[in-house]
C-alpha cells in the first residue's frame, strides 16, 4: 500500500494515537477514549482515513471477528515509504 501525506486534521489525531499506542495494537474503543471526541462516527472516519493513507493496518480480532484490531505505522516507516 502506498503511503500518502496526512492532512493536518488527520495528522493531529494520528499524533495523539501514536503518543499513546506506538507499535501496540488497539481497538476502536481505545481510540475513542484516547481521542476524546464526542462523536463515535468521527473515530470511524479517522481510522478509515488513516488506513486509506497507509498509516494504519487493520486486522480482525481472532476472538471476535466482528471487532477490528488496529496498529499504527511508525512515522519513520511512513515517511520512508513516501520517499520510495
């Protein structure tokens, strides 16, 4: 997947998530709590846009296939991929 630069609004939220989770996996509820947004739909948009820009991977939870597990790409890896 090609990594694309993030718009400012999305970079701000990525930074908050990265500061909390780094290379750890997290769930939708974890992102909701960390971003402290009032609208749960906005969290879905943020996670979807991060995936579309190549800064986030999504896998199914092996214990519950209805849930997703998210993992952020490091800023260094994302930047390196943008240059290549």
